[in-house]
C-alpha cells in the first residue's frame, strides 16, 4: 500500500506566480472567498422547499446568508500571505 508523504511548505509562492500560471492551484483563501456565493446558494437551497419556491424569500435569505458568510470569512482572518 502506497504511503502518502506530506511535505511542509514554509513559504507560499508570490501572487505573480498564480497570475502567470493559469494552471496553478489558486491560494486556499482565494478559492474560499470565491466560493462563498456558491456555498450560500447551497445553504439557501437546503433550507427552502424548492418544489414550491417563494423567490422573494429565497433572495432575501440568500442576501443574509452571503452577508453572514462574508462576516465569518473576515472574522476568521483567512489569509495566505
């Protein structure tokens, strides 16, 4: 059975590395930030009856969920550098 070896990375590449290499993995903080809207939509979809949607209520809930996720993101001080 192959054993996975995890190496500690002491320094993150500079932002220019990611800008110049479109196939490079993005920094985790950027991926997290960029996916807050998707996460909010999933949360709203889970909390509502989609077979009989109240679109106004869903939009208000989406707005509040996005605000809460953004507040949480900022309060966690997520950063890659």
